[in-house]
C-alpha cells in the first residue's frame, strides 16, 4: 500500500474503504461478510474508512468490527454530520454523540459536513454557531480533523474552500466527471491551499468498472493488462492533488485487486497508452449513457417505493451494450419485477423529494418515465405481471 500525507503529515492510505455499500442480507448488513472484508483491507494496509450518519447500519457495523477485533487505533474513521437535517446546536450534539456511540469510539479522525451543494448551507450553519461547535470538539480531541463533502458546482466549491480553515475535503471526481461538480479546477485549488482531497465515486457508481463491450475490447487489445476499474483508479492516483480514493468494496476479491493496484500507482504513473484509453472509453460511455446516475442512494427511500438507482442502472445498461436490449430488460424483470415490493418507475407520483436530494441534480421524475417506457414495453409488462401472479 502507498500512502499520502494529510495536512499534519500523517500517512493516509491512497485507497480508502467506502462503507456505504456493505453487502445487505435480509435487509440488514451482513456483518460476518463485512468483517472479513474490512479486516482483509486493514491487513493489506488500508487505514481510511469512510461512513456517514445516514448510511443505514454502516456506522454501527464498522464500530463493532473495529471494537471486537481491537483495531480501532490502526485506522482513521471518517464520518459525517447530516447538516441538511439539523436546525440547532442541540440537534448537532445529539447526532454527534449518537455517532460516537455507534462507532464505539470517543473521537472521530476525519469529520465532515455532509453533502454541501451551495455556500448558503455553510452560512446557515454559521448562524447556528457551527464554528464554535467545531472548535470546542477539536480542543477536547473528539474531532481531530474537520472537512466537508461536496456535490455542487465549481464556483461554490471554490468559495467554500475559502470560507473556513478546513483540514480536508471530499469531492466526486473521476474521468467522466473531470470538469463537473468541483472538477479538476476544484482539485487544483484545494491542492494550492494545501488541503487534502478525498475522492468519492471514482468509478461513477460502477460504470467505469464495467464499461460497454467496445471499451472492454479496447482494454484487452491495449496490451497494458489493466482492468477497467484499475484504469479508473490509476487516472486518479496519477494526480498529486488526490490524497485518498474511496472504493465501496464488497468482496474480498475486490479488496485484494484494489489494494494491489494501490500498491503500484503514484503521480506520473499513467502511460500515454492509458491516457488514450481513457479518452476513448470516455467517448464510448458518453455516447451510450442515458442518465448520469452514480447509484449513491441519496434519492432513497422513495415514499412510493420506486427503486430509483435500480431503474436507472438497467436503463443505462440497455444502451451500454448497444442493441442487445433483451438481456438488461430480463435482468430488470428478474431483479426488480419479482421482488415482493417491485420498485417500478410507474409507482412515481411526482412528489420531487428525490430531486431535492440528488447530488447530480438529475431530472429524476422525467428520466423515470423514460426508463419505464424503455424497460417495460407492453410484452414485458404482461410477462412481469403474469410472473408476479405466479411467483410473488
């Protein structure tokens, strides 16, 4: 494992563990599986673990793993204050204390204001006394480093960077989003200020790990021996402004592969052949993608039970593989259509709650209509209806 320094010079593994996507079993996190994967990651040198208050079961699962295996002091915990939910310092106190309890610790290494999209959100927190609140917890050691995660535009990001003496920040960044959200300008601005940058959505919700067949053929012919996922990670680690890249790893194989890649990549590592591959694959994906959804889940749960990321995943998949639309439609029918609670886009009533929480600012309601029309033409609607009568 290779490491990059935080603001105080402490080494952070350049591969971080994103704990939002722990495997679920019967609606709850599969603790034994998550434990094996987390402990393997620690063994392979990963020391940065990212979770959040709103990730169901994630903080409690991570806290239990670290406590029961006596490895809290081997890692850095990053978690987040859900600033969009809170209206008083009393509410902040309650949430922060609950997080410490869930994580079975008395301090947080890296604490973030969760999901800023606009400078006005910081101004609202300032009015609530957030700066004094942070200072108190830094003085008594309960917060070691303070930062924020971001999903808005570049200009607002630059303004937020200057608004406070941040220890680090977290942005969505990958070769599809190079000039979106904070983007390359934001990354460079943070580097110029000496602020470490944690990267989320490095593979765009899995899209860059499983690109269209045409892109996979390009990779195979290149002779570089890189998987699509490794190419995406290397593109990030090639940039000196990147401190740590989060990966939502949910298999031991994935942990091993990503840790191996992280042990070999550093600034300047990407070859000219790899750069050309990135450009070609980016073009192929852009031609096919219908919805820029990263499957982050912030739009969920839908009040009417629509599986928004699931619908968009299969909608995009139809076009990632060109004209082979039958397979994604059949997968959609099996995986969404035969659930006890189906999650169809047609269940949407247009309330707009999802759009207010979407970090990508997608027109979700309109795109759900398009997805439903594409995924469930009349023959499939009839077939799914019959199958549900028999099987569900």
